[in-house]
C-alpha cells in the first residue's frame, strides 16, 4: 500500500513536470516572437524619425546653398554634404523596407 502510494506520487510529479516544461516552451516561443515584433516596430519608428530629420537637414542645406549662389543649381548636386544626406536617406529607406517585409511575414505566420 505504501509502495503503491509512492509510485502514484512519483508519476504525478512526473506528469506535473512534463506539463510545466511544455507550458514553459510555449511561453518562451511566444515571448521570443512577440519581443521580435516589438523590436521591429521600434526600429521602424526610430528610422522614420531619422528620415524626417534628414529631410529637414536637406531642406536647410538646399536653402543655404540657394541663398549663397541662386544661379547655380548644379552646386546642390555637387555638394558633399548633400551626397551624404541622400546616401543615408537611401540606406534608411532600404532598412525600413526590410523591417516592414519581415514584420509582414511574421504577421502572416500567426
């Protein structure tokens, strides 16, 4: 009788451990996917803010160059700062597009 009770408790403990282990794996996978989605959204928002700042900087630089020499519009295209601004703008657009694609594929899986 005592041995039978001991076996039942041991089996009950094993079943409880298996259930808890299974729940932990599910929660871990869900949390990992959820935090990645949050991180993607945060990165998209931060890149969008940086893109807006670049637009303002480009506008200010164009105004400054136009005021310095209004006849030469080619000066804007040859300006090294403008080239850097536009290059960074292209990089940001590519990063945002990649994050949006990843987020969209993650949403379709769920």
